[in-house]
C-alpha cells in the first residue's frame, strides 16, 4: 500500500491541531488502514527548540524531513530532532508563510514576508523585488505545476495595504508590533490602522513611513469641527442597534438589516460608528474617539436629514449598562434619534466583557433603559426585536434561545447570520 496519502492526512491533522494549543501536532496510525486511526497526538513546541508556538505552514518532504514555517524562522525535523534555519543562515526574512517542494529536484521553495527563497543542497538563494523582478516581496502562496513555479505575492493578488483590524482594550498599538509593521511598509504596503494610538506615538514606525514613502492611514480619527448636539428632529427614518454588552453583533446586525431593506427596494444606508465598520463602508465617524461633548452632535452629522422614506441603519457601540463604555452608547443614542432599536444579545454570556462581577442585564432591562433614554430626543422610539448571536449554540439550542427571547419580550428574535423565516419576521417588525 502507498503510504503517501496517509502521510498527507497525518500532516493535515497536525495542521488543524496546531491552531488550538500552539505549536504543531502529529498523529500516528495504529495499523495499516485506508485512513489513519488517530491514537495519540504528540506536540512539538518551545521545548523542542521552536522559537515560537506560532506556525504558518507544515510540509512533509519526499526525503522524510518535516519542514515547519513559523513566525520566527524555518524549522526542519531530521533524525528525530528539530533544528532552526533563520536569517543568520541566509533566509531573507524570519516570518515563513508558505512552503513547496520541487518534485523533480527536491529543492525547497520558501515564501516569506520579505522575499522568496530556495533551499538546495544546504544552501539558500534569495529572490526579492529588487533582485529578481518579483512584483512584491510579500509571498503568500507557492505552487509547482510541471516545470513552472507559481508565486502569489501581495501585489499580484492586488493587496496594497495591511489592515490592523484587532480590537484591543483601549485601542492601543503595542510597541512590540512595530517590527512587523515596518516589514509591511518595506514590502510596499500602506498601513490602515483602526487603533487609538497615533503614528506620532511610535517614532520608529513614523520614521519608516517617511523613509518608504508609504501611507499610515488612521481610521479612528473623527473629522474636525464636530458640533455639540442640538436635539432637533431630523427628517428620514433611523434604526440603531443596541446591546446587552460589547462585541456581540451590533455591526453585523446593522449590515444585515441594511441589506435586507435594500433587497426589498427600500432606500437604506449603513452608518458606521466604529473602525471596522468604517473600513467596510468607506465612511463614518469613530464614536469612541470623539470628545464626549460632541458625541451627540457627531451622531447627528452621521445621519443627517433625508427623504421621508429613507432609512439610516446605524451601527451601535458598547452598551448603556456597561461600566466602561456607557458614555459612548448614550451619546450615540441621543444623537441618532432612532425611530427603531434592535437589541443585540449573546445567549449564554454571563459577565460583561472585560469586567468582573458585572453580569449581563436581561433583555427586558436593556429594552426599557434604551427606550427611556432614546425617547428624550425621539418620543416615538420603539423596539422592533432581538438579534441573537447564536454562533456557540447547536440548532436545537438556537431555536430554544429564539423562543426564550420572544417569550420574555413579546418581540421577534433572529440571528442575522441565519437567513430565513426568523430574520424575515425581524425585518418586517422593523419596517412596520
């Protein structure tokens, strides 16, 4: 029996397992079956000489060696032991993204964040944008077809920017990220940052931006000249997503409802209020970066007068009951003057994000508080329904969560990630 397919399946299992616990994992089959019966997992990581637990790619070579691309160099396993091949050995850059073996020669091709490398007979040859005509130094993929090596680069795939899309507490940009960001600049990419930390607070990065001529685009910067809110009623219709907590689906709910409205032929626009929403929509105001005096005014500017049948669907932020972020939520609520709110919630979440001893409010409490405060600037505000994030639930649990929310509130409940009857009912309630 040919063992090559079994080896490939074992390596696939290793690749999947590494994302769970860090490092890489290999499984051994118990007998010669058409598929491997996984009896045991063996883990490899720092204790085996790995410079990091972060692994990008794994390649079993025809000569029995196992190659592993990591964030901090290339690892090879031979004679039962791992050793590292790094920049000091001629590798063009330490972050190894992809690997492929040439079946004709046995040469190993190595894609990194700064160029292409060939490992042949123990020697490394480097190919970069300046030395070999690569369109870009960031190599994302490699494939050999016949006698041709295909190289996927950031430029070849159309990438022009690196997006910092994480949501760290306080929106800080750690100094430890600077080296990787400089590498992106040197690879010809602009940087799009959704963080609070300004470029001026990172001198090394600022110097690299000037040296490379690339751009550092700061999305989380509100426009100048925002006014104080007036509370004056505006024309058009508005929907605001609110939540029992942070980070549970307000943005996606607003996007899904906007699309559902448009599919019905209704004029509707998604209004982004956070950095990721702004990157998706191409415009918006990052409400958590606005000086508190101008929060309501910023929301009024974000959703100006419109035609009577036009809907602005506004991305919510935070929660009125969150001890850290309620201020942003309230300013957005008053300035948005929503005609309709949709409450977003994650069934099973107990504590409010980033807090200790602050339990989530009930749906009823959330509706009552949001409507009481919303009616300060729009007396006719109403709640149309509940948007549930059921990503952690089974189908049976999801249905039970819908039924529980509807019993508690008397309103339709849906998960906007799951199109169908429940979402249709929520959309109809919003438009009623």
